[in-house]
C-alpha cells in the first residue's frame, strides 16, 4: 500500500516518490495538482481563496491563496528536479456551497476556479482535466505513479480523471 500525504486546508505538499497526495473538505476550495509527465514529481495545494490581496492578515499559510500557492508548487517541484516545460495540472473543487442570491462575494468557488486557471495559464502549465463546480463537496487523491486523480463527490460517487 502506498504512503499517503494528507494536505490540510490552506496547505500544500510535494510527493515523496510514490506517495499518494490526498485532501478532503473541498467545498468552494480548489485542489490543484501539478505533476511532471513521465515522472513521479507531483505536488498538491488546497486553495481556499483566489488572491492574497483580499486578506488583511499578511501572516497566512502559503497554500491558502491561488496567486501564491501555485507558483510555490512550481518552485518546490523545480527544486526536486522537475522541468517546468513538462508540468501539467489537474484541478477539482470550486463548488457553490451557499446560495449566492446575486452576491458576488458568495461565489467563492467560481472565483477560486477562475483564479487557479489564470495562474496556470500565466505559468504556461496546461490544464489536463478538471472536475469543478456543482453544489457538493469533494475528497481527492492523486497517484503520482499513474497521474490519476480520484475524486469522491458527496452524494455523487467516485470518478477518476
């Protein structure tokens, strides 16, 4: 059985060889996996908010915001020997957990997904697959040996992308 590295809310981590990367509690949060094709280099972040600029508290976990977490994932992967030009991404989460009634600030899930995609685009990392939106929470596990992302969605079952 593979070792499992659990990534908590607002955290990020790189895999150690064949360790599975797992995070749960993805409601409006987005799980971002960046990996190098043809290797076991992989990293995951559990992103809560789109941008550090919306926070008045400058002391925060680096995995909390899309605009700082994603560049940090890339930095850590490169430090472990990954080649930037071979990186790929998969994402899941970004659900609409609360009735928004037209309130833009309540559409956190959608704003998180947009911010994640903008960061990936800026860093020229192709988004290979996603399972985003909806109204249900998710738990995800990424296997760096197969590059499969297993997504368990509350009330909807499990799928692999």
